[in-house]
């Protein structure tokens, strides 16, 4: 197991300035005083694990990641509980997905225990950056990532790779309260195709979604819904969130994992929580016409999306060039609100962790 040696920062942000940041952190705007790093080289494996002052990384202009996008990342949060302790939610699952992503992008796999230790070492060092209890849904967002840092222009897997974890305090996603979002149905762009990188959490997937997101914004929508790349009829996911549909019989449907959909940690957790609440959850393909017609007939009572940043987001409208579908008046449904509350209660330690999902960091 890697031992992350600490080099303390000599220029930590003063307490009063850090407090001002934590009072209104936004998302991804401010970063803690340190970062965790490790290097992999062919023949030596993982080495030089360290926690050092946050700062720029030095890259050669020929670094492979800049030319061939050999890169992956993860996203998870650290939560402060009422007793002052700090916990991560299912970091082992993020570590496992990080390994799956690495395999798909021909990157070396980081052992799960080293992934979790890097997160723990950074959070323990910058624990004062974790928002206090009672700060709404504030948390410390953690971004582990790995990239090909070898200086070489040949098209092959890199023989030198850098792993890094940075942290950023995050306020509640819905600063003014949870509000339903409008979704633009992308009919020109596809997020992923069979055999591609859809199930991997890599930057290229998100870059490929941005043109569609611009299109959504131009039509007054918050997010994009992508359909499958072959028939252009099966609902897959949003640009960065998985989808759920609550039917009139109380059952819940979510698109099945096909290799083109990211296997979200939040997605998996919600399936378990919905089962705990007595809802039958079905993973299957969903035709976009089922969404349109179900919204009109009432067969679909609620739609919501989920992800690490927003937790659970109600979906009010699906919009396309010549129409729209509004579900249950476009509000936040009972099941959506209940599962969102149940998930947050576990993450912030307000209810017993009956599934063993929490991992103490500090």
C-alpha cells in the first residue's frame, strides 16, 4: 500500500479567508491547500506518493494526454457529521469504477486501497476545509484523476502516468431550494456508441457532450438527454447524470447498463434505497416515446436524475424542436423527494448506515 508522505504548505489560506470561502463556496471555484499525487512508470509501478501544496503541474508540451486524451477521473464527496467526524460515501465503489475506466483507457490500475488512502490523506491534511455541520448540503468535493504524463508523441499506452487528487468545497447544488430542471432531447448528437468509452469516466465523454449542452442552453434547457447511437430512440442518460422514471403503479424504471451508460455510484445506491422503501425497481430499455406518451397519459408520474454533484434532481420537462412533455405538472414528486432525503440522511450521518456505505476519513 502506498504511503503518502506529507509536505505541509507554508502558505495555507488564513482562517478568516477560508471561512469566507466556505460561507459561499459555489462549485469547483476554490481549492484546498494541498493535493495528493503518485506516479506510475513502466517497470516500476506506483511510487512517489505524496501530499504536497496545491499548485500547477509541470507538463511537457508533448505529454501524451494533451494529444491523445488518455485520461480518467472520479468524483465523490467528504461529509461532516454532527460530531465533527468526516466521512466519504462508498469510496470503494469509486475506486472500482476508476479501475474499470483505467482498463478501458489502457491506463494502469490503481489498487483500491491506494485510491481510498489518497483521498483519506488529503482530507485529513485539509480537514478544516470540510464544511461544518448545519451548512445545508455543503460538502468537500473530491476529484481523483489520472493522466498520461509521458513526453512522447507515439500512439500507444503511456509508460508514465500521474495520479492526483484535488479537493474543492461545494455548496448546495440548488442554492434556492430544489427545483425541477428542463431537459433538451438531443437528436443530432450521441454521447457514446457500443464498444466506445461510454461506461468509462473519462474527459472525452464530457467534451463530446458540450456541443449538445450549448444547444440545450439555446433552447432554455438546463441539461441534455442523449439517446442511443444506433436507433436514436432509447433513452440513455444526461450529460452527467443517470435517469429514473416513477410509474403510476409505484414501480421505478431506469435505463439498463449497456456499456454506453456510466455506472453511477449514486444510481446504484438509489436502486437499493428505493427497494428499501418498497418500490419495485426495473432496469430496462426505455423508448423516448414511452417518456413522451407516459407524461401525457399520467403513466409516468415522476422523472428524476441523479449524480454526485446534484444528488437527486427532479425533471420537469422534456423539450424537443417541435414539442415538449411535462410530467405531473413539472414539480418535485413524492418519490423523488423521499429518495433524495433518504440518500442525504445516510451521507450526513442522520440515520444509521445499514448498508455499510460510509468510510471514515477524519
